[in-house]
C-alpha cells in the first residue's frame, strides 16, 4: 500500500512478510502467518488517523486473502485431494542455483495474496492487461473506486476471475480486447466458471469479427420499410437508470416484415438494437455516476393473436433469440410484458425453453390492465416516462406499425442484393417463378405413415393452381430445359412428375386442386396416411378448356394471351413434422387465406382447400 504526497509529507511502505511453517504440535498442519508494519512521518498531526485507516485496509486484505485460500482448499477437496505430501528441501547444489527464483516466487505470492486474487502474479496484473483507471495505486488489483464506478459489486473471487480472464485474452487474443464490462457479462452468464466463460466469449469474439458486428452501428442503415412498420424504439430510461426500449409487438405485422425483408434484415436490425443498448448503457453510466450494464425492455402485446403464431415466424424468432443469447448475455436487465392476451401462454410455451434461465427470471408479465396501479409499471418506470398509449403522461414516438402491403414482398433473389456479409446462409422463405407448362414442384419423402406436411405461400404475381400428390415411385429430378424452348425463362423450376406418369396409376391427388389468386396468402397442412413421396405443385392457372363444338369466347382468348405474356411469382415455406410434434397453434389446421397482410380489401377469403379433417386428434 503506497501513497504519494508532496514534501514535507512522507509515507513509507510497510514491510510485508509471509511465513508458512509446520505446526509445532501436529506435522499434518501448516501454519500461515502474515505480518506488516507501517512507518508514517509528518502527516500534519493526522498520523494516528492514517494509521487506523491503513490497519483497516490491511485487515480487509487479510480477510480477502483468507476467502481466496479457503475457496481453493474447497476446490481441492471437491476433487478428492485431501492430502499433499510435505515439502522437502532440494540438495545444496540445487538450492544454491535456485535461490534467486525462489525469492522471486515468494514476492509474487505476496503480491497475489495482498491483492486477494490467488493465481494472479505481479506479471499478470501489470498495466499491459488492465486499463489504467482500473488499477490500484500499487498496480496489483482492481481499484475499488473503479469497481464501484463501472462494474458494481464484486466479490474477491469474481474480481480474481475477471483479472485472470482478461490477462488470458491479453496474451492469446489477436485483436481488440473487450472492456471489463463486456467480459463480466460472459462471466456472469456462466456463473463465473472461467473455462465456460472463456469458451463462450471466444466464440462470440470470433463471430463478431467474421460478420463485422463491431461496425454495425456505422454500416447498418435500416430500410425505410423498418422505419415505418417496425414498432420498436428507445424511450428515455427506467427508475434504475437503465435505457428503456419499447416494443409494440401486438401491433407489428411480423409475417409481413419477414416476407418483405427476410430474416437476415430483421436479425441485423435486432443486433443493431443490442449494440445501441450497450452504447446507451455506457452513456448512462457516465451520466448517473454508477454502473449501468443492462437495459429494460417494455413489450406491449395488445393485438397479439393466433395470426402471429405461424411456424415460419416462430422459427425465425427462435433463431434470433439463439444469436442474441450467445453474443449478448446479461444485457437485458428487466423485461416488462403488459396487456398479455389469452394466446400469450401458447407463445410462451413455444419460446421459453430456448431462453436462458437467468434471463427468464427477469420477465414480469401483466395480463389485461393489471400493469396499472401499485405493483405495476409505476414501480419500475416513472409516471412521466410511461407512454401515453399505456395510460402515462409521455408522448411516445414509437411507430404504430400496420399491415405491410404485399406489393412490398420480395423474392429470394431481390432480398439477397446486399453489400453486407450474410449472417444466415439459408432463408426460411424461398421464391419460385411459374411459367405456362413449367410448374414448380417439390418432393417430400415420408418414411413413417403419419406425419404432417405444412406449407405457407404467397402469390405475388399471377394466378396459380396448388396441388398435393402422392406416389410410391421416387420421381427423377430434371430441369425443364428439355421441354422448354427458352431455358432462361424457367429459372430454377423443377419438373418432378414425368410426362409418362398416369394420374391414378403412377401417382394420385391428396388434396383437391386449389386456385390461388394474385395477392392471396395460403397456409395449410396435410396428415400423411402412407409412406412414400409427396409432391407439392404450383402451376400457372389458365382459362377452362372450351368445348369442341363451340367457338372460344373473346374474353377467354384475351385472358389466355394475358396469362401467357408473363410469369407467376410466389414465395413459399414448407416443413415436415412428426404427428406427435404438430401443434395446431403454430400452423393452420386447415388451408385458408390469411386475413393478415392482405394486398387490398378486395382480396377474397373464400378459397379453401380440403385438408385432412383429423388433424386435431
């Protein structure tokens, strides 16, 4: 403990001594003695006060050292080590050669025990591995003021883990060393298990470097579509000084956003929100003069219903949660969920198993209007900060959302036009173009009798006919190049049903053909009864054939010319589930048009296909 003052004040460092010896009455015991002395001269008459302060600090250090030693003794006992052979001195020749290193080891041990961080030597705690403001005056431990100001309460063991992990990064990691606050999040996420925290942190640092996440706030510019239809934004802070983020999830057309932007853009936007949250935490730490290491999220679920719980959306949500959990641990301080509807338990059942237990404990859920009054939002958010749409006094600028027009939906090729490195190499929705005589077909092999095939697709352009077939024979994959005059027009269309196949002999209908008009959303499912090969087919819809005895009508001829002059476009998703894993809440029990994200009010809701009626079993 060294303090520096201008002359004539002089304070001398106390001599520090450690003595370990065999107990005089029991050779199986080891005595540990620690002593120090302090010589103070000329301190303006406050010599006795300084002495008391120094002794108090010294006593505190002894207590911390004792805690560390006891911890490692318990670690040895837990590993089954209850006896360590007595140390024997080396021969005289070796002792002479190793005298200097031994003295150095003793000095290092003294520094480690004085700092309360066993295993952290003088080399490990130098200024090269910790920021200057984090070091104490003698450079062997974290400064108490720094801990209180930026990190919060830390036990001696937690402080030791932080120093050791940071030192390891300093010696092995190539690149920028993260701040102590960032390292602490990973230690807390793994209950200060250094090995597990190090593995998690290294994977995250590699991920950040690979996808250039450190620059996302500078490089990411949200599409105008997000600014208008994404119902989330930052809104002051809560009573604890945490930045407050408001998400009006019930008002958000999640299905429309996924289909218009793709999960890649949504994930990138969520990552930018988390990066901005960390930045705001640092700003609030400086403003309030105490550590703010996490932020609060207020989620309004008014308007949430079964339309939000379609399988592709839940799948995209789970993937986003996984990425956030792995790379932004312990950044969420509190999650306030208000106006939770009756359907919320279904969503919670689907999502909660993928959320870390420590994170789930931070959730506070209010149904109906229970968030008002004592025990509600006012306990966590000041009245003048609560948004007006929740009965508060503050005007909130978070967008109200609305339905995303289908005219803004993008095909797979359009959504991939980006200069960014893709975070996801696969997409949930795929696109297809359908030409006259060139249907788009997908084959699904079913090995067990009862499985569930689910689908969800949108017709972006033109009219198509959707059918589901079954065959015992494996169809041969062949591009339409052999049957089309212009191969470039067919794109990636696949012809699976051979022209020599006879309907009713080689393959059969499983669903009645469904005419799907431009602008419609179709969701459906089918319970398979037999193993084999099931084929999903989309083909262009044309006018009905005319009788041979009658002349074609002018309207039919014009319609035929119009259909043949362009191609149909659609985006689709399909999945195969075991019957026991199927949940009606996650996918429609019957194929029907979705009332959500309609292209216009003129879109009909009458078209339905006849899915198997025994799905609800």
